């Protein structure tokens, strides 16, 4: 039986929500092992001069505890 833990991470990108999600996983993988999944909990964006300036995601990352 595996023991799993879930953490919540906020990440951003100037490109897209997908890129922001990828940034969250890449950053988390620097200190976490055995990442199993990522769940996008919330998406938002900031606007500057009438255009999307920054994409933001709130994700939950699930990983296996050794």
C-alpha cells in the first residue's frame, strides 16, 4: 500500500495556464520525488492594458511518501 500526500502550489506564466501548470510541476520536482499527478484546482489571470498579462494556476500535486 502506498502513502500519498497532496500539497497545494500557486504558479504563474506569461504564456498560458498549461505553461503555469508545467512550471508548478517542474519547481515541485526539484524537492519532491515520486510525483504521481497534478490537479488544476483554479485558474486566473491578471490583465494589463486590456490584455492578459499573466496566467495563474492553483494546483494540487500528489506524490508518494517513502
